[in-house]
C-alpha cells in the first residue's frame, strides 16, 4: 500500500479541520469525510489512517482520536495508507470493487446530507426561519461511491443507500 502524508496548519485548538474518521473493526481507522482544511490535500475517503501527529491510531477509540485532533495547534499531520480498493481518479469505473461489495459495478459520486448540507440548513434557518430546513432536501455533500445491483457503497465498502438519482457514475474518457 502506498502512503500519503498530509499536513495542515490549525490556528487554534477550536479550529475545525474538516476530517472525520471511523473504526471499521475496532482496530483499523478509516477516513469517512474530508472537507475544510483537508479538502486540498491528498487524503481521501477510504484511506486508512496510520498516524496523526506521530501517534499510531490503530486500536484507538474514536474519542482518543478526536482528542488528538481537537487539542492540536499548529501543524497537524496525518499519514494514511491508500487501500487497494480505493480507486484513484481516472481509473476505469468497472475496476476494483471495495470490500463488502460485489464486482461488476461502477464508481461514481454520491450526493448525501452531511456536514456541509447541515451547515447550509442552519444558515437557511437563520435567514428564513423554518422554511430554511428545506435545504436538507437538497444535499450538497459528495463522496466517492460504488454502485452495484441497485446498492451504493462508500469507498471503504460500507453500504450507504439504495441506488438513486443522487448517484452519478464517473464519465469514462473517450478513446480514438
């Protein structure tokens, strides 16, 4: 597996960095959301986090990891491994199904209601009161996803939803 190192500058301990992680089996830690300060780095959803600021995170609880990220000030460095099932941009859509999904599907983008959509809804409520909640019906968060047999999976192989209009297959480059 290839590794990626991403470093951002966190101004204060209260600054949001734009990354969420989850443990899939109590030991491996995977990125499940990237945005904010980490949006411009090479860290992507589905990458396995190895260290955060030199602390090995394998086996740590979610609260321990949040504490490391939350208390950091200045440089925040994450080293992550790119699992074989995470498909880099430009890879043919029919290649490499994530773990937990059948082969023969297609990679694309899934729109979902996540942190960005919730933030927009809060702003909408402040501006328009209750009608601002209608923003929740128009998700604006995106993630790489894999669709097969009417089901959509995230890049780490977790089932996300039934295939809907919110899933857009990646376009293949035309060859001459």
